[in-house]
């Protein structure tokens, strides 16, 4: 099936490019100074520069209100930029939005599906809207049925689907026309761990089998760590850092001691000031995140300092940096798994 799907994808791209030729270079998405303001007071995206290579999975992270969803909506031509420019699949999002739409698939945060339709009815309608012939649609249904693992459920009404099944159907609808670039905005929000893992597997398979470029925003750091070739961190509408997950984690450059304590976190922070090897201390409820130069050498002095200050330690854990540590360093906030509507 892999060869068949690749050939079908190439055929559809050629058919859709009769009116214009896409950029054959390596970049699937390029944004230069991309800006979006709302009224005079709110700048949601502020001069964002972004380059995503063809065949890449790129994860966009940011705190609530950072501008991730606004960026995706502009790149998908659902929202007009107020400044800068961007191309997707070689087409300018402002001057050639129709060509952009023919080359992309989009699954946004809110899954808007007609509950009275069956899965098959929805997918056939989607194919018709993209101008596919009946034969092409039926061929795609065979391929998509296996790809998103919905099986006989496609014959059932959507109102009988679980949340995970609706997400997979929404993904299938975004793939009916074999898009070159796939946008996934918070693709696993609200799913249980099993359904989330299933969506991860499907996203990875699309990239591995079809070489599809995928831009995803996510509220789960482990999702970006697991799936993304590169990660971009957005804060206040600007791209403040990007790189592979490992590159970003190395950027922090310190080990981390996590201390869960009883008592006053402020007193615990004061107790750790000046302790050898301690670079910084952040507190969150009754958990201390202690950045240290050398974890194996610092964990003992940390424990002693807390004991001497009569701070009861429930547990003390040494770990290497995570994307949340990167996030904290760059934005001054932990990454909270809450829905971002920006």
C-alpha cells in the first residue's frame, strides 16, 4: 500500500499544479515577519520567522496566548496576516490561498463533524469537495480505512464514536486529497492515553510512509519530544528558540534536582541559597525544581541544607533536563497542559 499511496499522492499533486507550479525547493513552509494584530491593542503574532523543511515533523510549543493557533490559522489561509508574508507548499498564503488549500490538510482543535453522518459519508463528501472522481474517492477510502484504523466503524453514525475515534476520523478527512502539508492543531487534546498513543502512531506513519510534512501544535511536551524532528517555542508571538528536542534540552545545560517537600517553599528556597553547585531554584506548590551544575555532586548538599532548615523532604529526584525546563528558562513559566485558543 505504501507504493500505491505515494504514487497517488504524486499524481494528485501534478493534477493540482496545472494552474501553477509549486516551489520544488526543500522548504514546505516559510514565514517571514508574519504578523497578526487584532484592533490596536492586541498583537497575537509579532514578526514571526519560520522555515519548515519538506518531510519534517515540526512541533510548535508556547504558553497560553503565545500565538500558536493564530499562526496555524494564517498558514492555513483561515486568517489573513496583517504583516509579513508566508508560503506553504510554494504558494503565497495571501495572493494564492486557493492553491495553498489544495495542497494542505487541516485538523484543528475543535472536531466539527455532523453526528448524523456516517464516517464514510463524511469522507466521500470531503473527496467531492476537493474534486476527486468517484473512483478516486473509493480508492482513498480503502487506503484511509487501513491508515486510521477505524475499520467497520466507518459505516456507523458519527454520534456513536468515542472522542478518540472522532479525532481519527477528522484526521482521515484532512487526508482524503493526499495533502502535501498537514496541519494538526492540538491533535490529542482531551484524549485518553491509549487514544493519544494511537494518534501519535498514525502521525508518525504518515511521515514515515508518505514523507508528509507535518506542523503540529501541542499542549503535551512528551508529544513534541516523541514526534517532532524539530521544535519551535513561541512566546508573545515570537519564535524564541528552535531545534531538535535534544538540542533544546542541552541548551539548558544543567541537571535538575526535584524536591517534593512539606512546609514553606519560600523557606526552602532561602535554605538553598549559596549551596555549592546550586544555580537556581524555582518553586511550584510544594515542589522545588533545583538547577545544579553537577547532579551527582549537588544532591547531597541539597538534602543537608533542607534538613538543617527543618524542611521535611518527601522525596528527592535527580533528572536530566526536559522540554519543560527549556520552556521555563525561555518563557519564565512552566508549560501547563491547558487548551490554547490563541
